[in-house]
């Protein structure tokens, strides 16, 4: 993820979450659309089925008793 696609807030930090939501809602529509497109590209690049299958395979292979 990048600063162009998301806001990062610490777990259980409700104040930071509130501020991030307010900041996002104040963005112009074209900025939100750009964030959406970039986030989707990130998901497609790093979280597609082939990559997830490869990661699972490596995890399984790494736990086998030799």
C-alpha cells in the first residue's frame, strides 16, 4: 500500500480513524477516484489468485517434515 491509495491508522485509535475518514470525505471526487483506481491496481498486482496459491504452496512446503 502507498500514501496514494490509503490512510493508515493504528489499531484501536478511534481519533486517528475519525480524522482519516473526515480527511477522505473532504477530498475532491477525482482524488477519491484516483485512490480507488490505484488501490484496485495494488490488489490485482499483489493479491490475485495465482499469487495467493503460490504463497500457500510455499507455506505448506515450508512446514513439511524432512
